[in-house]
C-alpha cells in the first residue's frame, strides 16, 4: 500500500481510544464483615482477608471459594502481601507464603495452606501495612505508632527506618529496593536505606494521604488521600497529574504490573486510568469503600476488597491496537475483533485462554495467552501460527520487520513470524519484570536492553545469535539513560541507537564499531518522547513543547554542521501536557494526548523517498527529486547521505544547492586526490573523524600523508612521533614546526623538538624533493588524476 493511501484511511477513522472494566460481584458476599485486603497467588487464584477473621481462597477457573484458615477472634487483618514469585524457587515453601499485618500490633507469616509459620510483635498499635521488597530479602512494616521497620524474610528485626509522630498508612519500595516511599499526614517522603543519603519530602495533598504505590517499570508514584484526589508523581517529586476532587476519599490505588495502567478505589467507585492519569473507565459497583486493590500477575484483571464484605473482580477489555488500515479490539477476555477500515470487513478471533498481551505491526498480529502464542498475518486471519510458551507469563511483545521478541517469565525469546525460536539473549542479573518498550528495543539485526542494575549502560546483542556485540562491553553513557530506541532501516553495519538520558537530552550512537568505542552525539534537548519510522531511519520526538523530526539523524556522524538543516519543527502545544508518541508508520505520526485521545500528524513524504532512493543507489533519481521539491531539508539530507556513501559528485551538487560553497571546494579537492586511500581519509576528515582518517592512511602505508595530516591539524607531537617511529620525514616535521613558530614570533619550548633539532639539518630543497617523490609514488599506486590542490599548496607555500 502507498505511503499516502493508508494514512488517509486511518486519518478518516480517527478514534478516541477507550478501555473498559468488566466487573463481577457475587449476589451475596462470602465474608460477613468488611474485607480489608486481597492478594493474588496466581493469575486465577486470590486470597481475601476480612474482619470476620476468615481467609478465603477464590478459584476463578471453577468459581469456587474455600476457607483457608480461621484467625483468632482478637486478630483483625489489615494488609496482605505475597512473597515475590520471581525469587525463592530454591526453597519452594518460601514463595508460597504471605505476610499478614493485623490490628494487635503483630505481623504473621502464613503459608499458602493457612499454617501460621510465625507471629511477630512488631508495633505499638495496629500494623497498618507490610511489603516485601522485589528480591524477597527484606520485609517493610509501618504502624499506628509512626514507626517504619525493616525485617529479614524470616521475621528478624534489622532496623527501624523512621520514627514519626503520625501513623503511616501505606509504604512502597523503590524500583531498586534501595529507597522507601511513605506518607506522613499530607506529606510524601522518599527515604533511602543508606543513612547518609538525602531524604526527599514534599507536600502532596490537602488531606491525610491514605495510599501510595511506586511502579518499578515506569518509576512513577501514585498517591491518594482524604482530600478525595489521586495524583501521579515522578521519582523526583514533580507532579505529573492531579485528579479532580471526588465525592469521597480515595481509599485504594494500585499500579498494573507493566506500569501502563492503574486502578483507583473509593466508596462505590472503581476507576481505570492511564499512566498519565487520564481516566479510561468509571464503574459504580455496590461495594461500599474499596479498601485494597491488587492486580493479577498478568495485568489483565484487578481485585478489590470491599467494605460490604464483597470481593470485586474487574477485567480490562476493549483495548485497541492499530496498524495501517487495520484495527484490532479486545472485545472479551478470549476474543478479538479485527476491522479493516478500507472496506469495513470484520473478522472475529477466538482463543482457548484469556489474552494477556498483543502487538500489531509490520503486517502481523502477535497475541500471547496464558499458555500459547498466536501469530496472525494481516493477509489471512483464519490460519494463525500457534506455539506453546515457555512460562506463559508474557509481560512484553516487541516487533520488527522480520521477527518479534517476547519477555516471558525470567527470559527473553526472539522468534521469527513462522514461530521458530531464533535466540535468547541473556544479561547477568537482569530483572525482566521491569522491562518495557522504553528500556528494550528491537531491529532486524540488533537487540538493545537497558537494565536497572546500572542505568548508564545499554547492552547490545546480535539478534540472530543472541550474543553480545563486539567485545561484549555495553554502551556506557555518563548519566542514567531513560529511554532507548533502535532505528529500523538500512544494513546492520550502519545501525544506530537513539537514547534519552535523565537530563532529557537526546543522543544517537553507533551500534557496531570496529576497533574503537561507540561514539554518542547529542542531537536534541528536553526530549520527552521519541519514535523511529517503521521503514526509514527518520526520527521524531517532542522536544520542549515542539514536535521535531530528524530526517537524517546520521548526519551527526557525517557533517554535524548540517544537523539543523535536516530538522523540521512545529508547535506542539496542541498536544497538551505529557504527550506520548504511539507510532510512526510511513509518513504518519500518532500521538496520545494526556486526555487519552489520539492525534495524527503527517510529515513530508520526500525525505523518506530520498532514503529509499539512496538504499537502492539511485543517486540521479534522488537529485531529480530534490530539484523538483526545492526544499533545503531534502538537499541537506541528500548532501549528508552522499558523503556517508562516498558519492562525491552528488555531494558536490547537494552542497552547492544549499549554498555551502566552502565545502564544495573541499569536495573538489578530495576528488582530485591521487589515491583511493587518500580520498577515503579526507572524507573521514570532512566528517571530523581524524583518528579514522589517520588509520586509513597508515594502513595503506602512506606514512608521509599521515604525517602531513597531523601537521595540517597542528598536531605536532603526533606528527613527530610518526616520523621518528617510521624513520622518515623528521626534517619535514621540524621544518614545518619552525615555519609555524616564525609566523607567530614564538620560540621552541618543546623538549622533544629541541632534542631532534640539534641532530637534524633542515633543507627545504631536499624536503620538497622528498615530498614530490612521495606524491609520485602515491599517483602510481592509486588512480590517475592531477595533484590535489590542498596537497600542492602545502608544498608550494613552504618557502
């Protein structure tokens, strides 16, 4: 389909993206008193605790409820949290255990079978909350006495983190388990475990804060309180969203595991929200206050503990995926509807198990259920390819043109669209549960992963083998990286990764670099969201409230001075606060505004056509198109592409078209150089790659040219080092050095030059003869052509 046609159809079908919650409540509550807390053991099994002293187990597959244990009459449960599933496998019993806090000042370690393994006197007054850290090595409790304590997994007291004068109603671990978030009255406090580290504290609400949650995937914080509002914060305490005031206090709040959604509970109220705070769905069930909310492991459903004895279950349905002229909607837990907006044709896709994750790109729909993975082609929806999953807990699906990546359990798996396992890259100590589309990127030949253990590092893998690229060392940045994205077009040798760091600066780096470290070049600042085009290496982003398109980001490695001329910008204030680029397909960019609506914007199609021409080596067609379009942007892109591909004739035409006359003259001088190696070296020099230029000349055995290169760059010590090492042209270096000093009326102070000047005689006649002989040798070994002006001038001017 043409670039314009599919864009037209989807623009005419611009929709407001919605999601819904399908709630279910029993006719009669199973508990006789209010339910204080709930917790999932698996995707289909839930435990609930109530003031009637009962702990019940809910089996969603057969809709049965059974009593696990009856607590003593003086034990009123308040909070429940299961030991993390991704650890403790060596001791099987450990992972089948939960902590239960109660009003009598104790917390209890209880097995899945209901046996109380240990009860610990923890606080004066009620223990209001208890939370395991992510690796299961520590337990955090907070109570009415205002104390926050850290315990070992066996229930031994390690330390008292804080002592306050007010009750602490909720706590949350930071993503790295090195910080703790807790509310104190109207304040939110982030306290590191290290005693000497700085504590972050800010006023967050106008009433007492009742609940907090901190998501490890997106690093965002939720808070809710008696001022009837819920708010979203970043980890620096900056407000990202504040809701309108509700009718009743917000009594519960909870992030979905992948950090894309969160749920909010209040009196007779259940709300589903996007991570930006926008509300997708509002339900008004007969629940009383919802005191606790928790998401299933797969993130498909949320359960709530209700004040009237009920346990409410809510499934997320009507999720949407779009690509070109297709729209896919999750209509039920096990059914999807496909719509072709061109002819309004409908297809119904049904699955044996409930849908957990899905992705629609590059002509394929990839759907993971709790047991299997389905791969549909947009050309035929009737015969999907189906294979069994390793663990059945897929948390992320990424697609590129040739294959797709699944994050399943504790591993990453790369599959072809025929269902063949290609590779399974491994990063030691990597936490797969916190990987998302901003921290993992996929192209046809490369996988890039940013891990939480050291956020300055980006691990790069060969997609086909799953092995680390190059020497195995990750790409290192000077500060923490927030988001990464691999370009999709071109050969593997030219692959680039774009990344945004914590200062919101945008960098682009080479992925494969032989012999030297990867180079990262800054190309933007205050970048909040970015995306590569699905076909061409064109990058778009929202940069400081302006929508920006980098039509040829590789220009940063070719001719950085051209970078501003290859960029277009337009006002992005219409996208409101915190927009997010959803997709960049062909010449259409889809942006989700903070209110949840989707906005489509088109970019110029001509740079993408130029990319296509260059990939097919159609230089004449590219020049004709630029002459037809008459835009500086396309000429600038063509100039940089020509230099990158060493087509100097096209580069000369393009630079002339944008008025870069000095560069046209330099290109002419490059074309006149006597050997291929010299021309390649000067092209590298043109792009600012001095070391690469020198390496090319030295590898070709052109010692004098390498020395002259350093002399022309006033890199005197390196020029002398080469001359001494190769025992040639030491007098040439000394002669040029002396002329340089005479021109500026300076005296020699460098000890090495003074040392060699004593034993070497400088004779310009001999030097010119030697240089001429070197150039004759180069002409003989290289292609025929007149002596380059730059080289001739360097000889003739030395009088």
